[in-house]
C-alpha cells in the first residue's frame, strides 16, 4: 500500500506540474462549456445550450484525461526510460498501472465535479441525473480511451505519439457530437460519429444527464466494445521500453 | 572474476553460455563469466560489442535467447520481484521524468525500495544538497549522473550495475563517484561497471571483461591482462623510420598516436640505450621515454583488433 501511495503521489505531482496537460484536461472543457453555454451560436437540438453541452463536455473531459493526458505522459515516460527505471524497483507493473489508473480517476472526479458545478451555475437542469449510470459511463469511457491512448503510447516515439494523440483528440472531438449534434452531420458521418468512442460516450452521457434512454442500449454496447477492444489492443501493443 | 580465479569467493553474478538474438542478429554469442561480491568488475567494449545486451539480461530487462543468468542466486527475468529489492541500476542516461525535483525523486526511490536508506543522507552522499529543489531538466550533466547514482544507492544494493557512471562528470564529481564505488565494494556489494572510458576502468577495476562482436575476448584482473605485455613508449615530433628502428632494435615498433610510438614486447633498459643511440645517429628528437606494462587502452586496442582480424 505504501508503494502504491508513493507512486500515486508522484503521478499526481508530475501531472500538476505539466501546464499543457492541465490546459487540456481542465482548461479546454471548462472553456468550451462556459463559452458555448453563454454564446448561442451552436445548434443544440432544441435544448438549452448548457443542457446539450454538459454531457458531451464531460465525455470530452474523460477523453482528455484517459486518452490524451495519460497517453502523452506515458509515451514520454517510455521515451525518457522512466518506465524502464521504475521497472527495476520493487514497485512492480501492477502497482504502477494501478497508480496511473487511480491518478486518472482522481482527475476525472475533479473534472466532473467542476463541470457539473459550472453547468449548474449556468442554469443546467440536473434533476434527472442518474449517478449510477454516470459512474458506469465514466468507467467504460476510461477503459476505452485509456486503451487507445496506451496503444499509441506503447508503440510511437514520444513526439510522434504527442502529435498522434492530439490529432486523434481533435478528430474524435469533431465527429463525436460533443459540441455539435450528430443530427447536423451528413448521414455517413452521422454513423461514423455514432460508432466512434467519443460519439458513443457522448450519447451515453446524454442519457445519463437527461435520465432518458433515447439512445437505448446501442451506445452502451458500442462503448463496451470499444472498452474491451482498446484494452486488448493496449495489452498487445504496449511496450515498456 | 573468472570462476577459476575466485572460485571460493561469493559469486554475485553468474552468466553461462548466454546468447541474445534480435531476429537474425546475434548480439551476444555464448558468453560466460562470473562477477564476485566485494569486487569491481568493469565491462569494456566498443559500441555493438554486446555489453549493453548482456547487462540488460542481467538486470532482467531482456530474456536470454539461450543460456542462463543468475544474479545473487536469482533468475533476473523470472524472479525480478525478489531481485529488484537488492539490485541498484544506473542507466547511462534518462530514466527520470524531466519535471521531477531532486529531493522528491530521492525520497520516492528510498520509499519504493524501503530498505531504510535516509533520503537526506543519500543526497548529501552524492553532493546534491544545493540542487535539492531543482528539476531534473535543469541539472548539469554531472548532477544528472550523480542523481542517477543516488537512485541506484537507494536500493542499499547487494549488486549494482553502473552504466558509464563518470560520463560527463567533472574532476571532483569523478573522485566522489570513485569513492562511492570503493565504499560499495568494501561493503561487499558486487559492482558491475560498463564504460568506454579506459582510464576510468584502470582506476576502479578489480576485474575486467573485454567484449567484442558479441564475445568476451579477454577477462581477468588488470594485472592479468597486462602481464607479458611489456613495452617501451616514447614521443617524437620528427619523422621516425619505423622499419629502420625495428630492424635495429629487433622488436616491432608502431606509431600509436600522433607523435607517440611504442616498442612492443620489451621494457629492457638495453633496448632504451639502443633507441637513444639510433635517434642520435639518425638525427631524430625523442623524449618522454617510458617502459613497463601496456596501458589498458593499448591492451583493449590490440585485443579488439586481433578479434576483428
């Protein structure tokens, strides 16, 4: 337990010192939510701006932390041989992975609380929020995106990985219906968005925050498939050195 | 170091018929050696000689293609968990997140090893008190090396692998690293040092292994390697007719560096007299005449050249 605590503290310290990552995981979601909730320029599928945006922005926050932040940090740790050096301590791989997972979860908790509080200030309707489903959606989203992030981090050089993670983040942000409703997309892109991990998570989040089942089980199944596939890919592709 | 010379001593590291292949390339080809606790074993070799692959197999980072490795009686690849508690490693470079601070890192590693090493004492031991709050990326090359050494010492190791430990370190820093290596040896630690710096090897080695093209081309104590390798060295800024001098002296003469020459196979005073007589007769200025055993760099150069041919 002491080793896990020590490593978790280190993970959080390194994250807190990384300005770019803080901007990505907190700055961008907060900025998008604050701006588009108050500036009515986006189509919002007939809902109040903040009610439409909040689920997608929470999905974006999870993608930022579990995929981009974790993936970039781990990629550089691999390039800098940090993982190799830690591999020669009594820490062990399971504790290292658990410390990283806990640091991601800790950040996600802060993100969700901050975003929900901010949305509430902007007048979001949170009465129908289903907490149990929210936890499930966060768990599946984290598994899916961390798997994708670690798959890239485990194979690409540090700088290439950085570029790839950011490019993928942008693509998934655009096609996932996070700030634009998928209904506004051309038909083929609409379906690409639906089966993308960001689109599936955003759909699940919309059901979670609205207390409805508009998207039914299909989005949850898509997300579950991404979670399993991405974790298997990470297991297969990740290299420590 | 060889099993014959120190059979009765406590073997810290034993490598037997080790083979490491990367696809079709054989990086290490049936290498066997032992390293004894309480001694400093230096591994020398040019780039691509197989020393890094061998060390990585000993550290448990690489699975041998064939053969076996035992470190402190453990298989480093399969029993890594037990070994990591007693093994210190110092990578040649990196291994540390650039934004991490010196004090935090040493505390973190002391906590991870849990062997009762006091972080503050360790920081003082490697002379990093003045940069305790500095991030790794802002350290000088020498400070980075000393920090990496500190992280290896946090294990209170019984076996330690040091990769180029004095690379990029100033004179005082080198003295400190040598002192720590001597202390580790005196405490009974099995110290394995990989280096390209032959002068450094000469200062710290009890035993030497010379790798070349995946094989060990020589092993033994420094004296073993240099014994029977007498030579006379001299300097000259003039043009030296090597053939004429060789014929006169009856020993091979070669130019080893710019203005530096070696008469191989003898350190006899009579040959030195013949050399000075020849120089006078041929109007060649010579100086800095010395005689004795070959230097390690000459031994290294000769052995790797022989192996190559």
